C-alpha cells in the first residue's frame, strides 16, 4: 500500500503573487466601471444650490451621452468627438471638464443647446426669445451661508422639467447680451444664479464660456449621500457628520 502524494504547500511568494493578481483584477474592474458606467463626484461649492449642496456625493452616468476623452482619467487627447454620443437635453445637469484645465471638473445645468440664443434679463433666462416660466416660492436659506436668504424659484421648461433656483437680487450676470450657442457647444448656468461663474463669462474672466460636447463627462443622476461642510476622509471623527435628509435623492 502506497501513501498518497502530499499536496505541495504554496510558497510565500506564490501567495503574494496570487493576492497581487486578485487586487489588480479588482482595480481593473473598478476602473473599467468608472470609465464606462458610473463615476462618483463630490460637490465642492454652492454654485448649484438649492438642488445640489456642498458635500453631496453624486453618481454621474458616463453612458448617458456616449464617451469622449473627457470620460477617461486625466482626459488624454486620444481622439476627438464622442463615441456613440448623443447630446444632453436642455435642463439636464452635467459634469464637464474645464477647457482651460482638463484636470478640473465642473457641474452646471444645460440652459442652451447648439444654435440657441440665450439671454438673461433681470435675472430671468430667455431661450430663443421665450422666457423660462418660473414661480416665486419666497425666501429660502443658503446652507453654506445661513445668514443669506435668497429667493427660491421653481423653474419649468416647455417639456415639463422643473427644478429650483436661487436669486440673491441684483448681481453681475442678471442682464446680458444675447449669446448664440455655436455648433457642438452648450450654454451652462449654475442654479445658484448669483453665485456661479458659468457660460455668462468667458474662460478669461473666470467663467466656462461655451462648453464643447467632447468636454462633457456625463449626466449627474443621483445624490447618494451628503456630508456637512468640513467633513473629510482624513478626519475620521467627521465620517458620521451626515446630512441625513439628502440620502439617495434623484437630481432634477
């Protein structure tokens, strides 16, 4: 009777290589998911209040408009235009890369499509000569500055889409000339109308100018969670400092 052969025990190096292989595969899957499907972002400022506030952790759909170089980490200039691309609709909230600094991402609402004529008069947006319908809902509170009480408006587009905006009164950008949106570009505005450097100003003046289709990363779809300002990954004592009323909120 012969003894069964013993199964050789894996060496320490083999175990380490196996762990490394598993980690690399997991990271590759996560990276592919971020490039192709969804990518999380954190809202760093109040330019999109009241719909999005500082500390919101949001999910952005990469596949909503197809893919461009902006969809890739660091936006390498590998190709022009969009693959399987469709343009965003008026009123949608999008994340895009700053043309002056591709490593910087911004978030605004699409107000004007290619070929549109956009103007702001008295703080009210006109697209192709028609004023966007809006209803005054009275004074509100700015979460970033509780001492400020902007007026809350409910805006309604012709297709029925509604969203909330802030108006702080007379401010630069309340009255503009007519902007003719070029082909392949979009006119963006922040919902916090008097606290947003957007397409009303060129990049040389700190704004974003007309945003190229290929600079759009994707559509902002969902607020997953939200932390109060001051919370951070390197501050463990702030991890539970959550804004509980902002969990899993669709972005309008």
